[in-house]
């Protein structure tokens, strides 16, 4: 789904995405948090992506480190896809589950790319669009992460890859799955940038879109 937005010339754009074992924070946990930053007008290959993965029973530390990293970017805008209803509340709920002190988001304008699309879909009787469908609307193909012969999807991550990765790191070795998680997470972060720049009509040359990696 296209969505036309006014371009207000924001120069430094950040993004955030999380990977979890379940869509409900009371039933799942955070596996990884990805944050990224991009300077307007530069190639997508110059975007910086920081993927913070669990190393065991360190969920609160990973969440805190990711939000600290996001704050360090000094971005003018944060763009997410369903971050307002899912990603950010999930992080705060998981901190509360550990009785950890809350961490505030950096004081940056937050644009949820999904919220307007969901509202328009409800008004027109259409289904809510996925991030991948929004990328395709701008004539791009999302990067694909294939693991054990099948593409990784949100459902497959939560049911298979995420739990297996956490079991591995708790057993002392998640090295074999780390690259799979990072690739999937980094691809979603780039997709957020691609859709944002498509919405405001600013050229963006992605580095990962249209590629596939097998693990």
C-alpha cells in the first residue's frame, strides 16, 4: 500500500524493530532488538544497523542497550512499522516482567508507518497491509532469509527460530544461528527505511532488498 506523506526534509532518520518468540509479551520474550540510522540522500549501503541479540538470560540488558544505542544516534525522526502498538509496548512490558526500571524512548518524533495504513484499510474495508506488501508497492522486493530450506516469516521466527536460538545461547553456543537472526532483523530495518522514503517521495537505494541468503 502506498501512502503519500508531506516531505518535511528530515535529515537523520532512525528505525527500530524487534524479534520475539510470541506476539504477546506475557507469553513470549525478546530475542533481539535492531536499531538503525540513515542520513538522508546517502545510499542505503551507508545506513548503520545495530542488531543486539540475547546472549542468555539478559533480556532487560539487551532492551536497555538497544534504546541507549537509539538515543546515541541523535536522529530527527524514528520510523517503525507497528512500533507504537507492538514493538515499543512489548519492550516496556518485558522490562516490567523482570521488575526492571522502565527506559524512556529518546525525545524524537516517532512516525509509525503502519498506523495510517491500518486506519485507511479499516475505512476502505481492505485487509491490513504487511511490511512486505508495502515494500512491494514501491516496486522493490524484500530481502529473503532462508533457513533450513524455507523462508523465515514472523510466525516461523516466533515458533521455531527464536526459541531455538534462545535454547542454544542458554546452552552456551548460539553462534550457528546468530547470523540468521541478524540477517532477518537487518532486512526488516531496511524495509522500514524503504517504505518511509517511498511515502515521502525521496530516493533511497537499498542494500539488501531483492537479495536472498540461505543458512
